[in-house]
C-alpha cells in the first residue's frame, strides 16, 4: 500500500461527501503493487476491453504456459499458437511481444526504480512508443506500478460507470460526461488515484490489481 494512502483517504472523505461514503464502505480495500513493470504491462494488455474475471483467467493460463515465470524472454519465445490456444487474440499476442521486445532491448527498464523515479509525462512519452500501448494502459501502469497518487484514467469504463451511477449523470452525452468527470475530479486532487480506486470498488468489489 502506498505511504500516502491513509492521508489521501482522509482528504477525500472531507472534500467529497459522496465519495467519502464509498471510501468508508470499502475502507478495507488497498492498492497493491507487485513492483514488476513487465507484469503490470502484461496484465494491463490482458485486461483491455474485458472483465476483471476473464483477464484473471487469461493470466493464470499464461502462467501455466510460461511455467509460472512470466518474463520478457519467455513471452517473446512463446509460440503464437500456444498463446492463441489460451484465448488470446492475434492483436493482444502482438502487443505482448512488443512489450517483451521493449524490455529485452533495454533490460535496465526492469530495475525497480527505473520508472518509479521518473515523472509521469516522461513515462508516458516512453511507453506510448510501444504499439498496443495507449493512454488507458499507461494510466494503469502509472497507478499500479508507479503508484502515482494523482492519476485519473478518463478512458476507463469501470470508472466512468461508477461515476455515472453514483453522481446520477448517466443522461449526459459522452463529451459532456467527460467534462463533468473532470470537473468533479477537481475536488479529488492531488489524490485522484485513490478516488479512482474506491470508485472501482463500488462498481466491482473484485478490484483489478495490475
């Protein structure tokens, strides 16, 4: 759990009564990082546009074919047919291979502090060059690997649905909804990561952990 977690919770409880009630309801839930940048990106790719439950199943299958050692070399060497057999699309297979190459080309990126010591914008500029990595995946990386405290993943469907349900704004157009979320989130700064996490909890108590 990040060092800032409890401070952030107290701040959010006082700054947004509705969000505060959600935080109190799920106060037991904590953000966890396994500190492996490659695994975080792999899990984020697996989780693109599917449920948490299905993504977990795919990850467990991937663990089996990698003999419990999911690393860049094993993913790169894994046959595409084997990856297809566990339910991965051709597109996601290509994305996983691209991530593997990214780390194989520069193994120092696997060091614990390589990304942690960098600003979010620098990390974004580096990761966006990988084909298959977009803003949503980078947001997940910044939240779950880097533990950045103030990330608002505007393209995350779980967050969007939770905000729509809790703040009664489901009738807005996509553009107006985006603006409304940005406006609401001003009350959550500088702890929008924590706000996002507990809003996820309210939409699905089996919160993803990338």
